[in-house]
C-alpha cells in the first residue's frame, strides 16, 4: 500500500494538503515542533482510528482529545492510498 495524498481539515495544529511520491520513499525533515509527529498520528488515525483507551491519572487526556484542532476547525482527515493498482479514499470525521 502506498499513500498518495493526505488532506487534513484539522488535526492538532495541522491543516492542508500533503502529497507523497508513490514511487519512492518519503522523508519528512523539518525543525522541532513543526508537526512531524502530528502528521504521523494523522496517518495512523486515518487508517485505524483512535484507540478506545480511557483517560487515566498518568494520561489525563484521551488521545482523540489531544489531537482535536486547536483553532476549532473540523476534526477530519482524508487520505488517498494505492493498493494493488487501485486507488481508494479513506475519510475520517473524528467528531
């Protein structure tokens, strides 16, 4: 499976379109605190959703709430993936 593109309506502090090269490995190089881990979390959440674990004393906030958009934008992602020559679109609205 190859990720072709990712559109983030709102996920943490990220918003916008991300295009990935489908014929090569993609490497994301950015300074600290620019959203690399948040981008990876958006990809995982698009594929699998958020885990249903409850908040605990050690982790007082659910993972879903951790990535709720800071600006109040819609909490959604859309990802185009290619698998076995077919392109599929995965849409997740986390509201």
